[in-house]
């Protein structure tokens, strides 16, 4: 009898343990999705998609977490080291290299569905490939374009460029000089962050700057193609007086009041700035989007797409990738692109009629999508330090006239290679 009672008690105990464990196993998985969306339309699109996912997936719930572009690198580094990283991470491809090589991001090659792999072009996948592994899904991108005062350009009689017949860099310099005078400038360069703008536009002129040897070692070489864009900006500011010297330390938004006020004929900006312009332009102000100038490599331009990654420490990698796949279905990718006023990377999404309208010059930007290439610094370890400590001050001093082209080359190469060498030991 005593033995039977002991057995019964044991069975009840086991049953209780089994029931409790089953309850925990049946609880839905919760994924934390940190988004960096900041424009109202973009935040709304992201939150709506999260809501739609949660309404149709009872077993995997997504919690929306708001992040910020201004602090994302340091915030992610802290969360990785503290074991508190979000499962799904929104970032930009040029911020991923150190996280990928540092083991903080999951390698996604074996997790990505075939549909998503084939829909996004290989050139875009290259922006998130490090050491042969894929550590993010590139989904939004934007070319740099010239936003122009359409009335001013029409009255001047200059040739209006198109994606099929763009200006050359030499022609661009000539035209900005023609448009200048009486306290007005042909162009305002907002170069608070001069490095990415310079390097990405330099691809059109054959510039590469970063060169990878057969053993994978990267060195900086400032060659003829790398000189074209910096020299153009420098000479517009210091020689032709066709570019405003006061905007060199400004961000893109800072130039808009002067642009609307008729002080500058054109401003080179990211494609997404059209939203601010459409919202803030005075009534009757006629503006248009023009392609950036072309060089020996045509309209080639470097981009660092926005990306979605999965934390290596996430216990729910498959579920996280399934959510990413949902976000980036063609129709959803279009919604995200329209919300951010950017271009989707997906070939199916790019076909959507909403991205080919003349309204707000969507068609001009979409025509440039096939010319976009990985930014030169995309996979370079140590790039953030090189950019902050070497390249940014060197370009700022060159554009302001404080140093000449030879000194710019020396600093980018000599000082830059010392920084990169520490990351390649």
C-alpha cells in the first residue's frame, strides 16, 4: 500500500511538471524589433506591418521598439555586450562590418527563403556580405540626386539633364558657374558628413579609394578617379565661387531655407529629402529632381542600404527571419519605401507603378536604381574610426581651402592606413 501511494504521488508530481512545462512551451514567442524609422509616414508603415503580423501569427508576436539613427551604433554595441540586443535589428549596411566580424549578428545564408534571395539583386546582397557570410537583408536605398529650382534653371537656358543624358562633372561645374552671381550660387553642398557623399559620388568617376589585396588586406589609395569629385567641390567653392562656402558644415535640411529663398539653384541631397521639400516648399515654388553628374563609369553611385539583421544571441532566429520575410514581401516593401521616400531593393517592388510616377519625381529616382553599387567602404573593418578621425577632418579642411590636394591624399593614405592596419592584424 505504501509503495502504491509513493508511486501515485510520483506520477502526480510528474504530471504537474509536465503540465507546467507544456504551458510554457505553448506560450507565444516574442520577438523584439528595433526600428529606426523616424518620419511619420515611415513609423506608421512599420507599426501597421507589425500589427498585421501579430493579427495573423498567434504563435510569434512582435514587439515594436523605437530606435534612433543618431545613437544606433553605440546603443547596439552596448546591448550586444550586455546580452540585451533586440531580435530583429534595423540598421544601415555600412554600420554592420564590425558587428558581423565581432560575432554579434547571425549569419543568415541558410535561413533566408529562396524568394527573398532571388528578389534582391546580388549587388545589394554584397552590401551585407562579410567574410563570405550574409549578416543583413538590404531593403531600402537612395541615390544622391540634385534637387533644383526648376524656374531658375528654365530661365537660365541651361541644358536640363536626364538619367539618359546626365551632365558630366566638368559640365556640372561649368553650369553652376553660369548660374552664379549677385550673391546667388549655382549649388550649395551640405557636407557636414563629407565622407560618404564624396566616396559614393566618386564611383561615377572611377574612384574606389579602398583596395583589397589577394590576401584580403585593405589599403587606402587616393588615385585619379578619387580626385574628380573632391576637386570639383573644392574649385566650385574656392575658384569659381559657384558654391556657397557657408553650407560646407551644414546638414541637408539646413540648406532648404536658402534653397527656397532663391539663394542656391541646386542642392545635392539624398532622394528621401523630397519629403521635406514637398512639405516645406513655399506655395508656387517649382522644384525638380535631376540625376547626379556622371563620369567615366556613368551614373554609378555607392549606396549603403538600410538593413534588417538578426542578433546572434537571439534564441528565435528562424522566427525572426520569417518576420523579416513578411516585412519584405513586394507589396510591403513598397509600403516601407513610400513611407521613407526611398527606393526598395527588391526587383518586384521596384516595378510598382507608385514608384514610377512623375509626381515628386519618383520616376527619376527609380531610373537610377540599376546604377547603385555597394559603397566603397562597405566591408572595411575600422571604417567608422577612419571616417571620424582621419577622413572627415581631412575633407573638411580641403573643401574649406585649409589644405591642398596633395595634403589631402597624404592624410587619407598615410594616416588612414595606420588606422586600418590595427583592424587587420
